[in-house]
């Protein structure tokens, strides 16, 4: 059963050198509960594809069908609701966040913004629960992310992404900035969470080794296009 289908997706940027076809007529689908790997060299359009998929960027053309509906046609209110279901985990979870926010503020922010807690006590309880889910010790609740190592920082980013109970998560180079020893921990965590919550993932990486390890199917991008789409990653997994 399909959760997401992308049809004839395009994203062009106006640049000094002219129109750049960052995403140039891309088609793929992702089934519920699976991981689609999106791999390709730097600059081939992976990140742009992920962002357009969530409408963090407006597509130039094309459809993004999520649970049967084209979200490209959605208005602001509809997008506000659908955004809860679709989250993103970045390579550096705090590049765009206020460095003066504590761990609990970062994880709790989506709950506060969407007003989905009944009281301060209720909010703290949910934040603690999320920290437990991603393996962060309770004593870290009031520290600041820059005081923590990369693995723990990424756990915070994952907890924040989980706060609104999404169905779908785009993982955009989630382990590329981490030490190899910590990469495995974060990959295992994401795999466990997928099973526990029935999550569907798009896993973006330039690292084919990592992509092969985590993906059920793999789309290879080159110059804005999907040039190869494997049915099953039979080399490394049994279907
Ligand atoms: P990848 O994630 O595969 O490294 P990106 O999706 O980040 O690739 O970028 C694809 C292409 O689009 C690159 O040539 C990049 O320079 C360009 N690009 C990305 N974002 C913008 C933007 N906001 N304005 C202009 N060009 C962009
Ligand atoms: P097992 O240990 O049973 O082989 P894995 O944890 O290796 O299972 O992976 C099972 C499935 O979980 C993969 O096919 C993939 O769908 C998903 N998965 C595992 N790790 C990740 C990850 N880090 N990111 C995305 N999907 C993952």
C-alpha cells in the first residue's frame, strides 16, 4: 500500500547562470512502513526533492500524493494539518534552531506550537517520554545541545521529529556528520522506531553503503533525475 507517490515532480531555481533544473521530472512511490533510499552525488537534487516532498519548498510542477491526496493543491490550513504527519531529520539538527533553547524546549516546541498538551505538567511528561523513546537520559532535560556530542544532538532532532506522531519522516543525511561508531547507533535507533511506530522513511544520503544497509528500495539520482530505481535491494536484504 502506497503512502506517498511523486509524479512528474520538478523544482527549478533561477540562478545567475540561468534556470537550474534541480529536480527534473522525478517519479517514485513509497509504500507504508518501508524505507526508500535516495542516493547520488552531492548537488544531484536529493535534498531539494526531500524538501519539495514536504512542501518546505514549492515545486515548480508535479504532484505529491500523500494518502491519496495531492498536497501540492492544499491550502495553508490543510498544510498545517498534514505537516504533523510528515517530518524531517536534518544532518545538523540545530543549524536552524535558536542555540539558547534547551533540550526540553527544542523537543517540546512542536507540541507548544500546535497546542497539543493540557498543562505544563502534561507537556513535561510528553517531553520526558520522547527523550526516553530516543534514549536520552532524563538528566539532560535542561542542557543545551552545543554541550552534547553529535549522537545525542541527533537524538534530540529525532525526538523533535517524533513529537507530533508523524507517519512519514524524510531523513536528510542524518548520520553524515557523525563518527562512524555513532552512525550505527543512530541508524539502529531509526530502524527500531520504524518498527515500533510503523513509520515510513525516505533516507537521503550520498553514501551508498549506508543507503544499501537501511533501504528496502533505492532510487539513484543524477543531475536532477532518478536514473535507477531498484525494485528490491536483494543484494543485501531478502524481500
Ligand atoms: P543534494 O542534496 O543532492 O546535494 P541539492 O538538492 O541540495 O542536492 O541541490 C541540487 C542543485 O540545486 C544544486 O546544484 C544546488 O546548488 C541547487 N540549489 C539548491 N538549493 C538552491 C537554491 N535555493 N537556489 C539555487 N540553487 C539551489
Ligand atoms: P534487521 O536487523 O531485522 O535486519 P534492520 O534494522 O537492519 O532489520 O532493518 C529493517 C528495516 O528497517 C529495513 O529494511 C529498513 O526498512 C528499516 N531501517 C533500518 N534502519 C533504518 C534507518 N536507519 N533508516 C531508515 N530505515 C531503516
